[in-house]
């Protein structure tokens, strides 16, 4: 028995000649919020997709504890709610879609569950009738979160969930995510390139570089005493902004 929710061991994902994920080993504890930072192309999204079983590893393994049905128990919130929502599908249906596809709920139960989920993300129940273009960017991201929560997952990957939003809206969404995590006892893998976002929501931070985790530790340890030159550079570039 292990106290970890997810254990990643010697994980490799190669695309042709690109080592997108290159021998990565780490674990995620239940209830924690692990931040994942690193420059564009360092392998963050690929690592997330491997953990969600959306893509197969070239080698290595991932162990899940207390996560029986990965499709139900692990969900993802994407960066851009504009492209992740189908423009022709009403919000209520979009939220219910994963429940229908995975046969988790009967069709007639969907409206009630959609209303519950809209309330959870602080949107009026009447929004179920709307189309994505009738919502603001921040509201659309709330729908993206509601959709991810529909199957009552235990683990959420958030892949740059606030990067496409105005700074003022970012704070609202981050507060919502923090509150939801607490209320539902969720575990997060939170991908961001903005270290202030990571600082707000994460307990531990992993730094990715060229497919490898170059550094991992408590947030304060990484922020105050970065070990690798790469992390130092990452931090100083943020400070200079
Ligand atoms: N399906 C794919 N086929 C081929 N190469 C891929 C594929 N997906 C990712 N890659 C490559 O793997 C590497 C890692 O990509 P990934 O999307 O994981 O990076 P990232 O850290 O999420 O970047 P960003 O911050 O820009 O989102 C990149 O070199 C990318 O071009
Ligand atoms: Mg990415």
C-alpha cells in the first residue's frame, strides 16, 4: 500500500525523434495541488495526457491508488474554453455529455445534474439553455470546470486553465478552483507558466525541462531556494516582469 494517489515511474513518451517525456518519476499525494511549470514544448501537456490515459507511454508505468475508473475519476480542464466547447451545443448538454458518453447517468437525469454543476461554478441554472457564444470567456471557463466535475472525479488536471483570460477574471477562477478543491477534496495537477498562479494554488512544484523533471519540491523550497540554473532563470524572468 502506498499513500500516493498517483505514482509515475520511469515514464517515457517519444514522438518520432522527440522525447516529449523522458524518464520521468514522481508521485502525487491525495489532496495535494502539484504545480507543473516549464517552457513551451517541455512536455507538460504530454505528461498530463499520459496520466489521463489519453495517450500510451512508450515505456514506464503509472500506478493509480483509489482511482478505479480513470475515465470517471480523472478529468481535465483545458486552457481555452472557446475551442473545447462545441459552438452548436447548449451549455446544459455540453456539461452532461461526458456523463452520457460514459453511461454514468440516464438522459432524463442530466438537466438536474447540469443545474447542480452550474451552481457549483457560480453560474445561473438558466445558462443551461445558452450557447457558448452567449457567455463571456470567464463564464465559458466556469462551464469547462463544471463539465470536468460532472463525473465526480477525484483528480483534476488543469492545463493552463486561466492563461487565456483577463487578469481580473483569472483571480476569480483561481479562487473558485481553490474553493472547489477544498469542498470536494480533490487532487490537482496544475500546469501553468505564470509562477504567481502556481504560488496561489499549489503546495508542491515540479519543473519540467526537455521532457525531464529537473526539480521538484515544496513551493517555498522551489521559489526561495531554486536548485537548478533553469529554475533560477525561470524565477528571475518572472521577477523582472
Ligand atoms: N501528437 C504529437 N505528435 C508529435 N509530437 C508531439 C505531439 N504532441 C506533442 N509533441 C511534441 O512533444 C513535445 C512536448 O509537447 P507538449 O505539448 O507536451 O509541451 P508543453 O510543455 O505542454 O508545451 P506548451 O507550454 O506550449 O503547452 C514538443 O516538442 C511537441 O512538439
Ligand atoms: Mg501544453
